[in-house]
């Protein structure tokens, strides 16, 4: 179900506000405020509020009375230094609040990130909408044969069609029965807290999610990673785009040191040193297991 | 699916250990260790490990070098004092680790308690078992007419039968299709991380859950409460029984001050005082809303 | 050392900003922004930023697309309901960031509240200022004779004078020696991270402290309480005044249900019921210890 | 003040217990239990309790009913895999409780690690002992000239002697005055919560500290690092020795992947690749700042 006309009006109303404040504001984020960025077939991400900007990170690091510095360049250097040396607390001084619509199986991964605040739409109190995630054909994959916890090649032809048909038919039937059970038309109507148990994990839920920038970066490092399940990665990617507009210097440092970087083990550091001295290092002489060696090669070979 | 013979053997093996330790041990908890206490139709709670006892709470409160006191009575008095005055940190010095099997919709409420450690059975990596929660007839209720977020009278006759039939049929069909989709018999087999989205919220999952006693009490206060959904309350009740054997003095203080007590607002305290002076106080003269007054009457009237 | 002219200028500059935003703003909080509210002899509290308002609590509770309701009265009723039933997550959707200057021994109590973000002025990196908390004569008390963890009657005459003299002289000497040790005038100068160990706990430190409203209320309930040490209570009181301007409905509910209310044990509830039926209940027949009974009388007797 | 005869007796009593348990026990940790490992001049670390072992990490990762595997080698491989891929939750399934005696300025750094449980000796309730950290001559250093937040060369001769004299004299005077103020001999005696403010940051305090293995590793990575202040690093080093005996496989993985490893930025990965292809990379062509380049050289050059 797309955003209803009433909801669109509520969003438009919120976006028409013009408040005056002495707080730090970020034009790039004002442009995002309240707007629903679409994700998957029915999901979205909306920025509801934010606190702080790049400069707020530096102010906190310096415990300063005002802006603390006039130079943007100084701030960037400080932010890179803080990120490089794992000084996490200044990044905690920025906060973002999102309204997210997402399938339940994605929500269950997401909620594992505990240092955040959440208010989820209550299926004890309210009736869920008839909205289910049905993957696009190009995102229906076979079980991976190399990674027990991932997906491999795209399914094609009949098998893919069969999967799609099952997902659609089972979702429809489950929701029809959900509605039939809670209906009080000619019967008492089953309690919502019970009826919801019939709904599959591809149904959409919604929540308000609030998190500080440090913990958001941690979330993004794990969930915008190529090993994350596609269906949560698209949410992480959408958030990355927003964060890049919100705190450009911090996001750039995050990209360089976390997203784009690599963690080397002591053994791997030793191998790099030996290789730079001209030694031919193999898995056998590296001291690494096969899995580690394969990952190491992914780092040092372009 | 009940505990398999292999699993039963693993439990028996674990229970046959006889280790020697200088750590605090609690005979009442040793009796619980590893055993599966059944909850709902396929669920259970198993104690996997525990740290500390009543005496450990007092030792920490006193930052003592040894037991700190020889007197059990002193310890009980101290524990009651700590509980009464919201000194939460000494209770954090005890820790418990549980293995829990529970329906997904219960797991989703449970996980909202963030100050705990969790490892859940991975449906990206593994195949879930064919086990669904189907409520007993006496736990199929209508939506409450007084509380939007609860259940009311028990459904009877045809309507209850219809609900049961739907839940069973939809669970069966969903699981049949789940199996069909992941099967690699004559096809590639859909990735598990995708196939799981077809499974309804009454399927069982499992996790290891570790929590300190203070946060466990917080969980129990909310979830062993009469307003909690029945399906999570039975887990909370089962844990209450275990905790009573583990830290009897702390549990008894918890029962008196939290489970059995009441939080009065400033207005309610004022009403009690006026009533004790002989004044006839009504909702109108209480300053409370109707909802508050009803709850207040529930406290002061036996 | 009061706020320097440079710092005053930085504050004035920050207060002269006029930014436009679509975010929720609270005029009462804008008036507080950046201004230093004095606490104790050299301390202060400054609001650096805030997120959300009363309406944001309700929006999150409803997971709504816009304001969610037009009626302030509805919002107030919902907020009271949420507070009364321990629905804590909607209150977590508001956030405040403070700049606080406070004595080290106060900071050490304060930091025990873990669910908050902190950046403290670094005495490894920087030189602390010569500022020490010296209590006003009316806040120099004897050890309490009824409460091992509090203070009793005000010290008078010679003893008070002697205490003041000691605190002043020792602070001065400690700071003189701190300066002498780190000086690089004619010597190498001791590392700051070492020299600081000579400074007593009444020296002032500073930090940025960010916390959500739910956890702030928890802090305030414990620290604005009459059992809290005076020197942290004055900070809590100053924050209470700010919060009352920020989220008036939430603060009013907090005052009624937490600050002004009382937690009754199961035994206490039973006593109230018996008393309301006309029974004369004494400590002996109450089932309570002497300490509990004394506290209970404090609740039921005006 | 060393451990008193009474305290030594309490420790000996605790160590003479022989309890039988079905829980996992680790002989290497039993040997540590209760014993005070000395740190600095008056400090110590004592293991009070522990939960879990290497095998418990794997059991939780597998959500298994029993040991889950018989093979130690399999467990080691799994633990290395979990550590390498930042699967942190299985490590949270082990817990340790320590009794630590440490100078206040070390305690203030330590407490910044928020995901832990703490009970500190109360200076509101109790009288602190006359014990101050006085650095050994070889640990009295000048302020670093390259790192604003560290120490440089060792102070020698007169300057060092002067520092030692100041620290000793000021500690003695501060404690004498503390005692004089709280004394109720011929006066009322100042409240302890006030008198403590006269004590400098090198006085010793004590606490019980409980933490899970994942968060302990995070603490150790930052505090056993060469950039950490010496006085906290010695505590971290002492804990490393204990953890190596408790969970040898996890500790070994931690050593390889965290303590001994390196985090490379995207730019650094790019430089390594170019260098391995034979390019001569300099700071100018690296895209790194001078500080980053210096740190990068420390990684790739033996």
C-alpha cells in the first residue's frame, strides 16, 4: 500500500513548517526531512529529526564554549584523527531519528543493534496493513554453495516463477485469514495479539528508530557490507546517502577508514611486510587458514 | 517436535558432569541446570549457566574481600534495603544464561529488552524445524473491549474451531512451501535467508539469552504482569520459579517490592492521606482521570 | 574562574544565530540555548542542543506520518498514560545535549548513569583551570547520625571555619604544586596525565553530556531526590527547570508519577487496605521492618 | 596498606571451598580465583567469579543442546572465524567478575567503558584508607613533545625527586586533613561525602567490576595498547594474563586479530597494493596526511 493521500498531506504539512532556531542546522538534511525515500517494494526511510553536524563532533571533542574553530579544514582533520584512533564518543554527540517501513524479517536483523531507541507499530493494538515484500525476479537467488549463510546465483525460469507464486499466494491467504479471524462481523473477533501470529515474515512493519552517529556507523559498517543480506543492505545504502548529506566530513572519514578499509590480523601484517621485502608468500607459509588466506588475497590484490 | 533422543543424550551428558569449583554454587540451581522446562506446546527454558547467589549481591554491595558476613539474616535485610531504595548495581552482579525455545512473535517482544546478550538460531544459515505454536482452546480469546492492547473473553464453539483450523492449515502450508522452495532436489533451491520470509510468526525459534539479575527483574516485572500477553507471561512465570530457587532472598524482595507492590502517583498519595483522615474521595475530587481512578481503586480496595 | 570574555563572546555568537528549520522547535528551549545557568560556586549547565518536544513523544508512540493529532489535550492524556504504564520507549525519542561544569566528586556520581554520551575535558591533553568547589557555610554538615550515607546538622562556629580553611588551603597548595610540576620553565615539565593525580576531588571539570528523556528522567528521579547529595541535587534541580520548559506535559507527568509519587511494597499495599477498613496497624502488625515502617509512615501521613 | 591479615584470611577461606557443580569450569581460572594479583604500588586484581569457557562461545554460536562438538580443533576454528568476521554476540556469552583496587584517576578512565557492571566502595558511607599511588622513579615522565596526550622521556635527577616529594607530601597532608575533618573527637565531624572532596586523584579506591568477554576485549584493545596511559595499561596487561588462562582459544584469536593486527584505511589498502606492484609510494603520492603516513609506515615496516 503506497503512502495514502492523508499521509502524503501530513508529510506535506510537516515539510511546510518554517521554524526559527539557534541550533545547528544542515541544509542538506533539511532537504531530506520527512520525505519518504523508497526502499524495496513497499518500504521507505524518512528522516524525522536530527541533532548536530560535523562541527558538533569537534565541539564535543574539544568541550568548547562555542564553535571552537572557524576553519572547516581543521574540523575535517580532527574528525579523521578521531575516526582513525577509535575515539568514538564525539561521534555519539550527533543523533538521527528515522521512520522506517520494512519487512519483519529485516526488522528482526535490524533490532539486534541494541544501542538505539525503537518504537514499533503495535500489532497487539493495531491492525497491520496488507503489504508484503515480494522480491524482484533479479533478487531471487539460490542458496550459496561457498557461504552457508548467503545466497548464490540468481534463480531462473520455472523455479523462480514458482517461488514468486508461492510467496504471493501464501501472503494473500495468510492475510485473508488474518482479516477473517479478527473480523467482528457476525462473530466476536480474535484478539489482534493472537491473530498476528498467522502473518509471515515478509509482511511490512514500521518503526521510529533513533540512534547516535557512532552506533549508526557501526550498523552501516555491518549492514552496508557485501556480506549483509540484500534486503537490509538496501536500507543501509539509503541511510548512507542521507548521512553523507548530513555530516559530510564524518561520512568521508567513515568511508575511508571503515567501509573501504581492511582489518589485518597480526599474521596478515607479517605477510605484507614479508611480501614488501620481496618474499613469495603462499597460504602454506602464511600461517593462515585457507579461508583467511582467501580473504587476505582479496585485500592485497586489486 | 519434542527434544530428540540425540538432544536428550546431550542434556544427560551435560548433567552427568561433576566439576569441582571454588565459585559460589547454589544447589537449587544445580537441580535446574540443562533440564528443559516445558512452556507452551513446543517451547522450553533451560538454565545453561549462572553466576553468583544472594551472598554475591551483598559482597558486591560491600565491596568485600570474602563472604563479608556470616549471617544469612543480615544478608536478607541488606537485600531488602537495596531493593527498596533502587540500588540496582549489586543485583547486576548475578548473571544467568538460558536456552529458550519460543514462538517468533514472543521473541519479537522479548528482544525489546536490550540490556541482555542473545545468540539466536540463524535461519540464514540453518533450516528451521516444523514447529508452530497452536494455542490451546482455553487461550483463544476475543479482542478486549476495554483494553485496546489485550484480549478479552474466551472464544467458544465454531469461531474457536475455525481459528484453530486456520492456524494449523496455514502453518502446514507455509512450511510445506518453505521446504519445497529450499529443496535442491531437481532444482537449485532457494536461499534460506529468502525462503524463511514465508514462515508465519507462530513458528518456533531458539536462542541463548544471558542477562544480569537486575535487568532480569525488570523483564519479569513487565512480562510476569497480568497485562503482558499470555504467551510471554508463561515464560516469565517459568523463569520466576527458577529465580526463586537461585536467589531466594532477592526474589522474595522482588516479589514484595515490585511484583506485589504498587506505584502511587503524587495525586494518589494525596488521596490515600485524605481517605485515611476520613474524607470520602471520589474520582471527581481525586484529580485523577477515569482510567487512573479505576487503577487506583484496584490498589486500595482488596 | 568565571566565564571569560572570549567564552562569553562565543556564547553570544552562538545565540545570535537565526537558522531556519522544519524540525520541531520549542520556544522555551530556544530561550535556554547556550546560556550558562550557574550551579554551585563555579559550575554551570548549558543546553547545547535538543531533539523533539511533547508532540514527538506521541508521534513515536503512534508511529505516525505527521503530527498524528491536532489536540494538545489528547497528547497530554497519552503522555500520562505512557508514563503511568512504564512505556519508556516513546520518551527515548527526545534527546538533550548539555555542557556541564561540575566538581570531580560530583562527576564521579553522575557518570554512574551509563546510558548517556559523554565527552569530558581531558586532563591528559589539557591543563585544568584553578577552580575548586568550596561549600557555602550553610552546606557544611556533620555526618548524619541516622543515615550512614548522608549528612546531618549544619556545622557551626569554629569547626565550620576550620573545614573551610582546610579545603581552601589544600586546594591552593595542590594547584600550586600541579602548576610547578607541569611547568617547563627551567625544567622538562611533568606529563599532564601524571600531574593531575595531585588534584583533589573538588576541582572542577567539564563535559558534554547527551541523554534521552527517559534516561534523563531516571537520572532526575534519583538525583533530584532528597536522599541525593546536595552537590549533585542542585544540578538535577537546574535540569528539572529546563526540562519543564522543554516538554511541559512529559515533565508534569514525571512530577506526578515519579518525583511526587511513592512505591508501595506488597506489604504496604496490604497495610493501606487494612487501615482504610478501619484497622489500627502498627509496625509490629505490619510485617515491615522498623526502617520500612518509618518510610511507610512518611508516605501515608501528610 | 597491604591486604590485612583479616582480609588474607577471608581470601584463604574462600579459596578453601570445594563446591561441586555441573557448570563449565576452567582449571586455569580456578587457580586465579580470589587471589590478589598485585598491580602498581597498592593495587590489585582479583577474579571473583567467571561464567563460561571457550566451548561456551561455540555452544552459543551454534545454539546447541550440549557441548555441540567434541573436537577442540573445530572450536578453535569457529572462534577464529567469529572473531575475524566481527560476530561479537557469542563472546558476550562469557562473563567475568573482578575485584579491583586502583587509583581514582585510573578509575575515571576505566569507568568510561559503559557496558559493564560496577559497585564501587562508597566514600559517602565509608572512610577511605590512607593509600596513594606514588609512581616508581622509572615511571615519572615529562610531557610528550610529539603527542599532546602522552608522556615522553623519563624525568631524572632533581626534577624527579621534587615531583616525588610533592606527591608524597600533598597526599599525606590531604589525608591528615581528611581524618581531622571527619573526626568526631571533640567535634561533630564533617560528613564523609563532603570530606572526601579534599582527597587527590592518586588515592586508591576499589570496585567490583563485571563484564562480558566481548566488551572486555574491547577494553583490553584500547587499554593494553601502547597509547594507553601506563597506569591503566598495567591493569589491562594483568587482565590479559588471566584471560589467556580462562579462554585460551578466544584470547589467541583476539591477540592475532585485534591486539597484533592493524586497521588499514581505504587509502592505505590502495598504497599496499601499489607497493606490492613495485611502485615507490611516498607520503605525497599516498593521499594520506603526515600523521597517517607515519602510522602506516609503522604497520608495513617491520
